[in-house]
């Protein structure tokens, strides 16, 4: 849009006889550069949307789009130490490293216990009851006969067992040293994992602070570049400067806007990294700006519509022939 305005002003001044053909060509060159930048950005945006649809496993006929313009998601509330403690409690690899240390120490104790005397006490207690005829009984009124009744029997056995492997060729000691060395290795791995987790959180926290400062500086840069372009355009319309100054200020504004958008993206990505690495979700949502109920006046300078251009084949592009 700004390049179309510059080209319009340059052509108007050229037709009025107060500008040169060079200024018109400079405006056309800047417009071509901006069109190329827009084409590349649109292609990158389309690829990013389809990549997001692939990651989300969306249907092929659905393409996700941004609901709102890019803006900061919020403010990270926990301090650096709180973030580090949250990462220590959240990261499962630290618990796995501690478990590996415990398993190695247990294996070492089991290997050492294989050559130690093992004494076991065995107690076997059995009881039983039988119902039925027990045999002859002479103390009956009818004389000799067979008596019936219940019989109880108990049996208790106590024993001691001793097992002791006197000689195993040093195998148990070797396994014990191996397990202890593995436990020490796991302890070093735990310390390395803990330091890596801490460094990741510190790195994300510091990058987030730097991105916050970058947002502030790039936003001021955008405002300054926008005002510089406005003044340069007024100077060009008044005939006290050339189209080159307008083109340079317009390029500075475009680069400032790109840096501001990149700073916003890096800031939001930093928030996502901290949430993923710490497991915390303490983010203060940014309040939307309070807009006036009255519609602001539009700048007539930038009310030029961008016309859609057809896509001609590449072979039809003009190619400047080299002069001998």
C-alpha cells in the first residue's frame, strides 16, 4: 500500500514536470520489491497452515487460520527460582534417574547377599479330625461291639536350615562392584540431567526477558519509522527531497514491522517453552487495549486498495538482454 502511494505521487510529480524519471523508476522498483516480499510471505503462510493441519490431523479440506492478529499472550508470573523448582517437580526424567540409582544399589546388595550365610527357621504345624468307627468297645450293655466317635490329631515340626556359599570364585564381589559403579554412573547422569533441566529453564527465562525488551524497542522503532515516512512523504510532496529518501524510510518501516512481529512470535514461543519445561501455567493474560467508541479518522494517504495481480507464466517475464 505504501509503495502504491509512493508510485502515485512520483507519477503525479513527473507528469507535473517537477520530478524526474529516475524517481518514478525508484518507486516502481520499491513496489516490485514489496510485491516479491508479499508473495514470499503468503507462500510461507500457506505452508505453515498446511503443516499445522498435518500436525493436528485435520481433514484435508480444512485449513486452520489465525483467529486474531499476533499479540503477546500474557506475562510470566513465577520467578526464576520458582520456575526451576517447578521444573524439578515436573520433569519425569529426574524421577527415572533416581529410580535407576535405587535399582543399582538394590542389585549390589543382592549380589553381596548371595555369598553370606542364610539361616531359615521352618515350623510346620498340622492338625486333623476324623469321624467314624474307631474299633471294638467292651464296655457296652450288649457286650462287645464297634464304637463310633471323633478323633483329633496334631503334629508340629520345627527345623533349622543353613545355606552358605563358601566359594564362588569372586563372582558376587564382582557383581557388587559392577552394580555400585552403575549406581555411581546413574548418580552422575542424574546430576547432569538436573543441570540440563535448570539450564533449559534459565535459558527460556532469560530469552523471555530479552524478548520483552525487544518488543518494547521494536515497537518504538515502528512508531519512529512510521513518523519518518510520513515526514519524508510530506517533504517529497513539497519538493524539498527526492524519492530515494521516501523509499529508504519505507524500507526502514517494513523492516521495523518485521522485527516487531518476530519479537512477538519469539515472546509467545518463550512462554510456551516455559510452560512445557516447568509444568506451570501461571500466566497473567494481557488485557485488551481500551478503544474509543468513536471510529478514528482514516489516513487518506494509505486508502489505496492493493489490486490483485494475475499470475503469468515464468517464461513471459521480461528479461533484460545484456549489451555487448
